[in-house]
C-alpha cells in the first residue's frame, strides 16, 4: 500500500500535528493524511491525565454487549464532532494505574476490546492507551495479555503512547517488542506516540537518539506541539533517513501500518467532514442510564436500609457537599419523579457539619466525591440516622473510616449527568443492583503494589471489598454442577446458576483458575465469566469456553502462549473471595499460537 506514496508523502503521514492543550486540558491531534493518495486527514481529541475519564464504571457492568453498544454510540458522537481517531483507556502499552487500567487483564481486555470494536463499526479508529508513565522494565504479563485480548476483539485498532514529553524509551516496555507484535501476533496496526509538550531543545545527536528509541518501540507516527522542523518525526527523522541511520524500508513499514489501520476502521472510505470540528465535550450518550444501571455496585446493605423508603413526615434526605452537590440535587429530583418522598438537604450552618433537617429525616443518602466528606458522613451517622453513602469516586484506595457506622454503601463511580433516574431506580428498589467491582477496594491498606486481588492473594490478606464483589437487594444466586472438560487447547467449563431470591436479577458468575504449585504465579486468576438474567426460582445451565492462553504465560522466544503441565483448580463463585465450587483437572503442557484474527504481518 505504501508503494503508491512518495518519500515526502510518507514523511507527512508519520508526523501528526498537535495543537497546544486548551484550558480544559484537551489537545486536537491531526494526522495530515495524503489527499493525492485518497488518505484523508484525521483528527483526535487528546485529553490530559486529570481530565481523562476512567473506564471503571463501564467495566463494573461486566457486560460485553453493553461495551460494544457504548463504543458505537461514542463513534457517532466523535464523528459528529469532525473526528475519526479516539484514544481509548483501560489498557495500553504504558501503565496508568488501577483507576485507569483496572486490575485484571481479561476483564479490561474484553471490555475495552468490545468498546473498540464498536468504535471501528462506527468508522472511528481507536488507539489503545492513555497518559502513562514510561518505565525501563519489560512489559508485564498482565498488560501483555490485556492488549492481546483487546486486539483479538478489535482487529485493526492501534496503540497509543501518550506522554508529557518525549524522552528515552518513550513507549516504555514496547521497546524490543517488535518481534512479538509483528511476527508473533501478526499485528499490522499502527503505534502512535503523542506528547503534550514539545521536545526540549538539544543537540541534533540527542534528538536523533530519541528518534531511534521511538523506532525501537515500533512507533509509526509521532506528534507534539510545534512545527515540522522541531518535531522528532519531522526534520530529525528526515535527516536520519538521509544519513542512513534509518533505512527507507522502515519508513515504508511505518506508512503501511498507518494505512492498514485506517482501512481496517473504514476511515479511508468514510472520513468525517473535516469542517465539522467541534470542541469535545464529556460523553453523555443515550446509554449512560444503562451504564449506571448495570455498573453501580452495592457494597453494603445493613438493616435493610435499601430499598429506600420515605414518608411525608420523614422523607428521604439527600446530601452532597462541594462537587457532589450537583449529583445530590439531581438525585433528589429523580427520587421525586419516581414517586418517593425525598428532598435535598439544606446547607449546614457555618461551623457545623450536620445539616439542620437531618433530625426530621427518614433515611439519609450522602453523595461523596472524596475523603473531604468523611467528617460529614461521620456526623450524620452519629446522629442516629440510617445512612447510605453513595461514592462518586473512581479511587479504589479511598479510606472508609465511617464504614461500620453507616447502613449502606453504593459505589456509583464518577458522576455522569443523565444517570440519575437509573440510580434512583436502584436506590428505590424498582431495579436490583447487579454491578460487580472491576478493582479491589482496599480502603487505603494494601499488602503490595499494585494493590490488585492477586497481591492480596499472595499475602493471604482479605481486602475491604474484593475484586468481582457486588450485592443485590432481592436476588440471591446459587451455583452447582460444575464440570470441566478439555478439548485440545481449550477448556469447557459448564455449570448451573439459580436465582433463589424474591425478584428478578442479573448475575455475573465468575470462573477462576488455581495454577499448579511452583508456577511462580499468583494463587488464582480470572479466566472467564458470564452474565445471566433470571426470574425468581429460575435456573440456567451455562458454558464458558477458555483457551489455554488464559492458563499460561507468553513465551517471547517461541512466540506463543505456553501453559505448563500440572494440576489446575477451576473455581466458580460470585467474586474472587467467594468461590463455592472447585474442580481439579490435570493438563499436559499446552501451546497456543498468538496470531491475531485477520491480522497481517508488519
């Protein structure tokens, strides 16, 4: 494909223009394209770390179909704004922390892979990766697996290394991974490097070294604020090609990767109208209600405080201070629309933490965006009120010093306008909770870093709320008849699930693997899950296929996934710390080729 481009056009294609960030922390990136060759200019909104949305709320639904529909809805909004490239967090070549990446490679890879597939179906090219921190270490097995799983679901998606400033090893662990990606995975997509600030002035030899470091990580397109003469993939790359430090065939491959990614996403044939560019706004699509309904997690429900019940004499009182005030006001209105006696609390008088109308209230719902609300929560709980705390934060390490003082805790993630009616239906009992935690909530105490469920397992320490955890108000699920069989390099896990509760509910039965002794791995890992909706008393027989890639590790020498021979335990349960059924199975050494579907070698 690249053969139809001139050398100058290829150099144009591999350098993106990055407009300096606006006051809202958004930069507009433009991939110039080559109009003569039918390659349109493409644009993307690049968001800084503080403004970057967390994917945890969507991951908490564990609903792959919803994730794909969210991707399709986002594609429509992105193209309506004149853009056709989209940075997609949740996974990526650079670590961004559990708030941005989650903590399990299968959950992150599948959910974000489905979002990416939805974007591609809507002719938007997704780039996996957010603002991260390059490091000297090799790519962790979990991050490697998450990328492979996501790319398997979204053939043609690209990767993004988003950094503050280009430095040595700008894509961190991608350096030295070209054989794995291009030969082992047969990955033909593009790898982009985008910087928020221009590369500092330095001698030409240093800039040439930075270019070679980026190329060693497989970077195909680079962008930073400035001009073609100051950008690394501008004059510096042109001089490196002229001097022989970079062979022309490398530029050919870079252009081919970009063109293949554009074709796979359909943006070559279906470019957005370039004149339609609008300033990006927070996504508020038609599926926000579904995301809230399925991704909100019930953590605690003591004294049957939920569903909420208020009366005219003792109404439901909704509190929220500071950034949570908007959410509290919207929730009071939504509860009223749903027929509940509810009202927004008056502001507390100066110098006190207790609003004056708490004494006359029924249950009190406190919306909290951070630890600055701990004093308010404690004061209301000490007054004797029945308190439900709704957490509006994506921080999995937030301390909860008031936990034993309150009756209910709901993890609702960062507030999204448009989700108040769905949340009111959950709090009021018109719909049951079904969200499950996509991260371990540590309460600020963790045995190791990163503080995921595998770290807690290694340390034999119980977390505050474990990975995969989530309660329902009325539904109660039981599991049985677990059977595991092997078919070649795949396992088939079959089981039954029954709703023994009093109302319909959606369950997320989870399957975990105990690895053989001496494997050097964490005691267990998630290898599969299903979602199922059941009426009271209804049972279902479910089956989940699992390939051996989930059982082993990546072998970079052999370019394949390898699961060692040994005795494996396959467990089934409601979350990572509540596995009620287990079956042991002996497996021979298994080898799984890594070629991605419909991929082409680079």
